[in-house]
């Protein structure tokens, strides 16, 4: 896994921006003091999978985007201990 100066990594030959990098970019352009936030909710968290819902909320409380993420737990690797 190679890492670039912009924080990108290559996974299976494809450029990927880790969540921390994407959140930092969002925060740089959408400060909390201006009324922007990222809200997350755990939809499901059990021994087999984790599902999270995230919302981008703009000034005044308007939801401007939302999405879901799902991770299957595995017996080894990072998803064995850190699927959430």
C-alpha cells in the first residue's frame, strides 16, 4: 500500500481517500462555526456486520446528503476488531 502526499492510498491498484482525509477536506470547506455538521447513527452492529448512516447537515439543519456504509466482520485482519 503506497501513500501519497494528499493522504491517498492505493488499494488493489486504485486510488482511495481514507475517511479521515475526506472529513478533513469537508471541514476545511464547511466549518462547524458556519453551521455545518456530520451526523452518524449506528443502524446495526452485531457479530456479523455493522451498518452506519451518515448525514451532512447544513446551516439551519437542512440535510444536504446522506449515505450508508456496511462492513462485514471477518475472523482476521482489521475487520475482526475494527469493523465499526
